[in-house]
C-alpha cells in the first residue's frame, strides 16, 4: 500500500487588528483613520459583524505607506492614491526592519515598543490630536512608570538627538511633544488619601528648564498616594531653601539636566538645612536626579544619593518614606531624632 501524500499545511489567517490598536501602532488618532477611509477610500478590506473595522496586515501596510508619505509632505489625497496603488503583498515591514518611521525626517528610535513608534510618527507630523490620544492611551494602559520609561522618554530623547544633529530644525517637534506630555502628566489625578508622611519636595535647580522628568515623578508619586510638593523648573536657590524649611520634607529631589545647572554648593546647603522645633530638629534626605550630577565639577554632599531612572528612583523614595511612616505609627512627632534621616541606597 502506498503511503498517502502529505497534506498541505494550512496557514493560519493573518491577525486583524481593531481601529484603536492600529491607531496606536501608527501614531494617528482613530478619528483620522475613519476620516481617511471616508475621504480617500483607504479603509480595511473587511468588517466584522456589527460593522467593526478589522485591519489586516495588508491594510496596515497601506496605512504605513500613507503615514510615511504625509510625513514627507505629500498631500493626503496623493498619499492615499499611491498607497492604494501599492497593493502590498503580505504583512508590513517589522518594526525592527524599519527603525526610523517617516522617511528622511524620521526619528531614530532603535528597538522600542510599537506605541513609541506611533508617538514618534505623530510628533513629527505635528499631529497634536493624535499625540494627545496616544499619550492618554499609553498612560491608561501601561501606567505612568512603564509609559514614561518605554514610550515617552525614548521619544523625547530621539527628538533631542534629531534636533542636536539638524541645527534649528525639529525645535517645533520638541516643543509640541513636550507640551502634550506635560499636559497628559498633569491630568493624572493623585490618590484621594495621601500616605501619612512628610512630603517629598521636587524641584529643578536654578536655571534648569527641563522639568518633564520631575513632572513624571510627581504624577507617579501622587498616583501612589505619596505626598509630594512640586516646584517645577528653575527654582531660585533662596526659594528652594525657604521651601525646605517651611515644608520639612522627608526627601528633596533636585533635577539637573546638564553640568552647568548641577550646583554642588547648592546641594550641600540644602543637605545642611535643619527644620522643625528646637529639640526635635530634622534633616531631609537629599536625592540628586538627572545626568548633570554625573558630570558635576564639584563633588555633591557625601549624604546625597543619586537616582537613576523613574522606576528605581521610586523604589528609593518609597524606602526613604517608610521609616518615617513607621515612626509616626509609634507616635513620634515628625522630624524627631527617633526617625532615621539617611536615605537607602539608590538603585540603578
């Protein structure tokens, strides 16, 4: 008896995505996709019951081509005509094979999440509604820590590198993206019942205008019900010292983006501040954040600790707050000597 010929392997159907998932991947708003379908007939080949759009890999490839063309300045109608005529066969190019979305005006991102590529595309196009929608989606779905470290920060760094290598170009991209990132972070509401501990004071050093990392930290601390006082960009030295004396914070986080704003003498003066009533004076733990401190010409105070990254920085801050909370639970007054003041070792 002759063996039966091998049966051909049935290939699984390509995975089709919903409009929201495709919008996040490409960096456009769902409204934009529906508008393109209505105006330029560049929509999905099929719909599911209930009129839900399902985008196949071939559909997504056409949309990717349209996004690249519009980012290069082509009118949407012409970009749609070219994309419809391209008739892509098979799935679109993988993210790893296309590390710079948007052609010659693209941002170099490397190996990142699809949401990061989508945000980069929207920012380069100056598509403010799409940037706003994408930021809201990643913050809601990933949480502020993962969204910052894996989507927002890589995109901001890519914009900064592009600006540094392209002269005065792309300043508008950085400004638009920074503004909408700040707005999205400010919309994160703090937990209703703060942790029973003195606050964490956050500030940028005098002259330091890059405040987004501190805004991300403030939003995350508030979401975790940890008390925070955020003073923003370029806080004058005297105002910083007054704020420390008036609030008696458990920890002070100072951000410096560059060597020119990393003032070690200011850090030492903050570390030496005592606050609280006589007989129960306290010190704040001093935590230094930002790349500027790594290149500081003068050494920071020996009691200061460095923070590296949002996630590990949060772990350090939480470890600093924990002894104070235990002390308060035992009935000790805030700022008394019974409560340790030295911060835990900083994670990397």
